[in-house]
């Protein structure tokens, strides 16, 4: 593995369960962009909005999907004070290690706060210092070089979306 493509799920319904019709369109537009990438599989959390997003993208990419429960939603206060929630952070760390040990270049469909923590782990900074904003279907590219160093190719790229669909 040398590349991880990390996205936040598409726009969610008011109850937070599924994705909206605009969210489906966001995922379709992202899939159109991603079909030009050398992605070997999809890793997805088990929240329905993550699954809906992965399924919509996979209509185009047609890749194997692996569901890992450690990519569940966490509350922002847990990210801000991770030392108070060692079990939650240990689960996210386990997901990070699983993602980074892939032999393929995976697309990871997760949630905004989990992605902040994953990026913090990649950059070896405390999760509470990871303050970037991530929009629905925002794409982050993490590259692991041959020297083992981690580089960010982009963070929260929404270039696949028309302006009217860029939302957080």
C-alpha cells in the first residue's frame, strides 16, 4: 500500500441514518473522479450513511467492500479530549493500523471526526490538534512513501462537486 483515499460520507438525512438525494449525487460525482485512480478496494464503517455512500460509489467502481466496525461515529468531545476515552481511541487506532497495512490502495468511507483522528494518527499529531474541516464526500489523499514517511496529497478536495453541492 502506498496510497489511502479517505472520504467523509455523503450528505446525510436529518435523522443522520441515510444519505439524501443530493448525497447520492455527491457520491456519483466522486465515483466519476475516482474511476481514474488505482483504488484496489473499499473499506467502510458500518453506519448506514457510510454504507449508502460506499454502495453508491461502488456502482461505478465495482470493487470489493470490507466493513470494519471501528470506523463508527465518535463525538467531537472525544476527539478533543482523547485521553478521557482510551477505549474509543484504541478502536480508531486499530482501524488506522488495519487501513495502513492494506496491500491495496484503499478508498476509506468514514465520518468527518473519525477522518480527523485518522489523519492525526498518520501525521503523528495528537487527535485534539487535528482541526481541519471536512465536507461531505471531501477527499483526502494520504501517501506512504517508500521511506515510510507520510505525506498528504490533498485534504478535503471537493473539486468533483459543483459549488451548490459543497456542504459540511
